[in-house]
C-alpha cells in the first residue's frame, strides 16, 4: 500500500449520487422495484445521517488517464 495515492475527503454530492446509483442499479441492470426519485431521497437521508453521526467518507484521487496509441 505504500504506492497508493493519499485519500481525500469525498465530495458530498458525489457520495449522494453514488448512493442513489447503488440503490437504483445492480451492476448495469436497473432494479425493477426501485424508482429513481425514491433512491435519491433515500441517498439524501443516508448521507445526512452519516454526516451528522461524524462519518467522513474518503476517496482516492482519479487515476492517470489512458495513453493513446501512436
């Protein structure tokens, strides 16, 4: 792990969108019973609760871009 880039605090909006996506999709398939609006509401609620409870969500910086051949 010494070559891992340092972690930084995740953007709260990015975290909420990630939660909403996880509540809406299973991999690439969309859940049949999950509505997008309900997933967003649930993600907002979960993120707010975690923030009020003192949790800090960390995220790695983006990796290097792909090199173009040639």
